């Protein structure tokens, strides 16, 4: 690897740059580790648990396929502490089978060796 490993601050900055453009799959491609875990609240009506880059990608793709309209999408600047960073996320969307929903959540990320190894959602 010709580049030094990114710090948590650098990962969070790149994450923010892409999140502000709603480029979530680019975030996965560029910043996620192969063994990334994606954790939603127990009994979430929207998502379950996924582990590994491909299953996490599929989880996102399956959700995006169901989104019929996006009314408001907003992500805060990241807050960084140690090897974690968090963002606030607000979505107002129309989803097939669910209708129009609003989700206000905290998205927590853990960084190890310059890659995101965990994303956990609180809503």
C-alpha cells in the first residue's frame, strides 16, 4: 500500500464529503472493511443485521430499491472521538410497503486500520 493508513479523522472527513452528496455506495466501496458489520436496533421494521462487505451492500441496495421518493435527506457533520465517529441523519422518504416515513437517527461508525469496521444505527 503506497499510502499511509487513514486516521479516524481522515475517514470521517471523507465520509462526510460523500454523505453530503448522498453517495452511500461510494462510502461503502471506498471506506468499508471487508469484515464490516451493519447493526440496526433490535426489532427494527426496516433493517436487520449484515456482516461482510457484500451482505452490507445488499442490505443497502434492497432498501434503495424500495424507496419511491425522497422528500428530505440530511446528514450532520461528524463528531469524532478516538476510533469512532457519529453523525445525525434525518430522512423523510416514501417507501414501498411502508408509505411515507421519517427516520431521525444517530449513525455510529468504528474505524480500525483506516477502514470502517462497524456501522450501528440508533433510531
